[in-house]
């Protein structure tokens, strides 16, 4: 258990394996197998380490697919954001947005809605993702002492040192407000003159490979010029001319599209606001109802939920509640670490919300929901590209933060292979927990839905449990090593459960997090 006197430790309650749930991908009624635990609180470092071992959260429930048994193995995937280059289809989506903002025009392409509508598209089909919070009382989760031997230290000596729930949140709150209010930040785009609601439509095809030929770059530049009004075309051409001198033969980056300067007569104004969701900032509270109504419409229209299913309670547990403790560090991003909503405001109203976690090494995408009236803007793809650009922006202040986590890659489900189009990317080996380039994994996945990606057959899990006695336990409000706990609990044999938990979370997390035992 690290830094007990400086920050609140993670506290988790391990549930173990389940009997199988309905799979949202192949629709097998009991084929979805996983291990799970309820996270009463999590430091961002602990969660970073957990997702690097194949875990993922839904609300405060954290789960890990049982990869060699589940019907549709789910491999953690991350995009190397600093090296990302948009594919031809990605650029089409970015241009479509620019065209809409400038002229109110939408592409007439009528293809399938992008699977990147949400990064956990079928989450609501899996009942375990909405597990209710266990009945553990709050007082049981507040350790009074650390017991290194058999002796319980007094409350007066240790309460201030190891109180697991007191976290200073006010500085984080004010930080979020600054980011929200600062219009000079590159989180906003375009100018507003009028308003028009686009017709529902469908998005671009993401199945095509990236293309960076010079003729395509020239075609894109010509298209961008044609999109401009004659009154501003000359200025736009000059801008392109300057760019070509400094970036000769270089393909356009996503930033070139996202942060393009639009003419003053552009019809629409798009702004992306980052608001802290846990603990909720003032902006989050003020926009909660509007955000929820977008979610409700999205679930009913896109996922065909009945009107009584997407309740405010379900929305809160699924997308607002988070176990992550907000943290601000001197060498971290200005917005701090923790859980956030990125709200997409078009002409003064929310049209989409990306739920994200900002972690020490990554931005982790949790979910996306949007107003179905704007389906033709391909908001699933657009938001993913914005989040990659946001990751690169955060990297400027926090150099270690350089990856964009997209959740799980499910090769056995063809409609979920789209995440492999965000290149370059890596998949997590389910046995050794090392990252392997996605393109190297695909041939193996074509032959078997479950694969060990690490080709070194002598390699093992370097983060595996090495010493069970060093695992931290929270029992009767006292934090203690397992070696102390097992002497206190003579007659109760839960060693196998604790060993399973520690093996799955790894030695490092098991020595920092508190495993609650009643």
C-alpha cells in the first residue's frame, strides 16, 4: 500500500468469476465470462496498471474477461497517439464536419453507421456492467489503522494517516472551470452565424486502409480550397502556400482539420468543453439534465432501448459514477487526472458527449453518446479523432501521457474490428501482458479467436503474484498484510480467492490496493 499518508489508497471488493452473461457481440446467452470487483475508490495509477493487465471499468464495476474461456475474447487495444496519421476515411469524416460547419452541407454518402458510435457499443447488453453496489457500509471502508503485526494501532495515532476517503477536490474543481471558460484553448472550433438541423444519415466506410499518396494530398488541398467562399479564398490559398513551405510533401494531421480557422460567415459553431464528472464540477451539474436527455435519445434510437430503461439512475451509475480519485500533479496536465465528460456543443446545445478517463500514461475512452439527429456527421469517428488530438495536446504538458486506449478489440466479431483502423496500435498479450503491434497479431487471430501474442514462449507474466503474504487486506477497518490477516482469521480458508485476486491484478497493485474482506 503506497503513500498512505499522502493520498487515499484504492479500496476494492473482489467478486471473483461469474456463471456467464449474455454476450452483446455473438448473442450467446451465457458465453460472456469475466472476473470482477467493485472499486470503492481507485487511484489513477492503480487503474492505469489495471487496464495494462486487461481490466476495464463500467461505472465503479471493474471487470476482466476470462480470455481463454469467454465466447468473444476482448483484447485491450491502444493507439500510439503521437504517431497516428488519419486514414483516407478518417479525413473524409473531418472534411464532412468542416463542410457542415461552414455551409451547413452534409455528405450524401449513405453507408452503414460507423461502429465507432460508442467504444463499448454493446455494454448495455451485458447485465454485469450495471451491477449494484455491494452493501458494504461506508464506515467499514475507512481504515483506522495499519497492522504490520498482530497489534492494532490506536485511532488517534493513525486515523489522519490512513483515512482512505478524504481527498482534496477543490483545486481540481477550479481547474476544470478554467479549462471550460478559456476560449483561447484549442478545444473549440468554428464560428456561428446561423443554425440548421442536419438530416439523419449514415457515416463513412472505415474498412479501407490508410492512403498517403501525394495525389490524394493534392486532391484534399484542392477540396479545402473549394470549400472556402470566394471572398476568403485568396487568404486561404496564402495559408496553404505558407504551409507547403514548411511541410513539404507532409500529409495533413488531424489537428490541421480539427483546428482549422473558419471564415467569419461560417454557419455553425462547434465547441468541445471538458467537464469533470467525478467528483462532479459545477459545469457538470449545470448541464446534467441536458446531457442525460441526449443519452436517453441515443439509447432509444440507436440501441432500441425501451423508454423506461435509460433512467437517470442508470445513466449516473453507468457513465457518471467513477471510482477514480481526482489528482493534480505539478508535472501532470492542467486539467488533472480522473474522470471527465467531453461535451460537444453545436450552436449552444449539446449534441454529443465523450466519457473519458485521463490517466498517467493515457486517455482511456469509456463511452460516447450523441443526438441521433446528427448521425450523418459520423460523430463516433469524429469524437475518436478529437480524443486522439486531445491526447497529443495533454502530452505537451505530461510527456508520459502518450496513448489513447479504445477499450477492447474483438476480432471474432467483424463489426468490432474497426478499432484496428486507428493506426499504429497495439494489442495486449493476454498471458504476458506485453504490447504487440496489432498488425502482427492479426494473422494469429484469423486462425484462433484466443491467442497469445508474445512469440517468446519462454516469457511469462513479469508482474505476476510473487508473494501472497505481501497483499494488502482491509479487515475490520484495519489495513494489514495477508500474513497478518490469515493469522487473525484462523479457521476461515479464503486463501484461494485472495490468491486469484492478486494474480489477476498483479503484484504491484496487490501491494498498493486494499482488498476489503468482511
